[in-house]
C-alpha cells in the first residue's frame, strides 16, 4: 500500500487494432539496385511521413512510440533508429523511439511489442516497422559469432547460413522435392504479377525518389525483384549454390533486398476517438524456438502456440500470409497442417520469392497484404501472418477481420482484478449472468 493509502486502479486489457501500413517498393541489394546510394533511415522516414499524410486525423503528438527494427544496427541503420527516424520524419521531439532486432521478424516483433504496450495501457497510438538495406549492410556483416558456438557444438556451422538450413529442411522432409519448390516459386511469381495487374499491391507503396550519378533522379513506384513470366522450366536450370546437386536455388528462395515498412497501431478506443480506420484486430501472437539447423520449421510451433492462445484451430484460419524465405520452408508448414500447395487461402498476392525479403522489414509487408485481403473478402474472419527467423525461431500473429459479420459480437477478452490478482474473463461473466 502506498503512503497515501491509495491503491492502483484495476487494469483492463485493451483491444489493439491495425490502422494502416505502408512500405517502400523493394529493391535488389547491390550497386545496381534502385537504392544504391540511398540511406536506410531515409527509407523509413518516407514510410512514417506517408502514414501521417494518409491519416490526417492522427495528430503527430498523439504518437506515443516509434519502434523500428533492423537486423544490422550499424551505420545508417544504427543510432537507435526508431528515435532518429521519428526526428527525421518531423514528429514532435516528445515522441520517443527505439530499435529492435529479431532478424527476419524484426518488424513483426516491433508490432507485437508495441501492441503489448497498447494492450497494457502504456500507449494509445504507435508506429512500428522495419528496414533492411542489404546493399549497405550485407547479412552478417560485422558480426562476430562466439567461438563457443562451434567449439561446444551449440549449433552446427550450417546453422549460420540460411541457405544451408533450407537444404537441411529438404533432408528432413524428402517429400518436398525440388520440383515442388520450383512449382511453388513459379506460382508465387504468377500471383504477384496478377495482384499487380489488379492494382492490389500499389496502394500501400510509398514512391521513393533516388538519385544516381550520371543517371539523375528516378521516382521508384514498383518493386524491383519480381520476375513475371517465370516458369518451372526456367527455375530447373538454376544452380544450387549451397550444396552440390542440392535443391535450393535463387529462384525458389527470397533474394537479397533493400526496403522499409511502417504501420500505425492503436487501441480500439483511440482509433474510435480519432476517427482512424480499423483494418484488423490483433487476436494473439507467439514466438517459438526450434533447432537452428532447420530454422525454416519455426512457423509451425509458433502458429500452434498462437492458435492455442486464441482458442482457435487451423481450420478457423481463412487467409495465410507466410513469408517465403524459402519455398521449402512454406511447404513444410503447409504439409504439417494438411494444407495443399496451391490452397487459395495462402499468399494470394504471391510472396517474398517474387517481391523480395528485406529481412527486418518484411513482417509489416505481410500485415499490409493481409489487411487488404480482409477488405476484399469479408467472408474471412481470421488470418495469420507468420515467418521463420534466423538462428532457429518462428513468429506468428493472428488477426481478425473487422468486416466479418461476427466481428462486433466479440467483446474485450479480460480485465485484471487487483483484489484477487487473477484475470477475469469478462465474456464468460457476461454469459453466466
């Protein structure tokens, strides 16, 4: 008890909603890529400014936190990039920010971490996202793995190379043949091309002007990595760089890319107060660890945990946005849950094999695409965004579609009773009454 005799008021767990998300067009890493000579932090700033422009009902001073992820946190991706990006974007100096790193799931972790703060009541509105300029910062550049990883056999040396872990996954699941992965990869390219043709990708892209010596200025409005028209026969000719006579190629895996993403999340109450759109409601999330040598299987236990936390089954999920780090990783997930390779619920707009995977930024890309699919298909109530993570992890977030007929039948999950120090299920109490 405090000296004044007061006690803290009971806390209610608040609903968290996805208001809006944007991203830059993704580029190819390297000196020939569209973002060669462009700073990583400037890509994030573009996203933050666009979010504020698209949501005029959100006063800048109402942003309570800016969380930006990067896997390589040095140079133009360092210096607590969440804070520096907020300042560079012109947000008030009263708006704090921080950096976060969970490799490929950086932006996804930025979302779940700040969403937890919203649910707890620490924030009302946040901006969360990620950036990876793999041209400026090649994967693993400057890293110094502890010698104990090898000397004590904590991980197999292959675990430090993501391509090798994908080959290991092929070994574990021999039914996932190269032919299957190539077929899946060609379909990813075709689905992305179709989505572009229908105008389903462009609304969430932020135009980025870049300048290169001798070429002048270019305004980039579309993704650079896609290869529309790719066939299975084309993919069959590619070399297998990670293993002689292997199965993983540049065609059935995501490339090395540059890009940034950002999203606005809010409490349901703040969204209503400010007149902000509600594109999705966060239902549950989970992270899980697996053997680093087969990191691609990580989405399986993460999804099982997230489903359990939500009280849902895989049959309740109407849309899946699965990050395509490698085709074998996606197929291992689908096989585990008994989902066909060409199930129409899976990656309707294609995935990272086609559009690219700038590591820490990709989680919000998945969310943007799921939110747009929710808008197009009100018959779907629940969807998943999920991805594998380097060094053996997986991440899954389950979302609810506010356009579904049963959305409003759902009330707050629980409140905290400070007298008994137990979580009280308000929905159950209402039913009992």
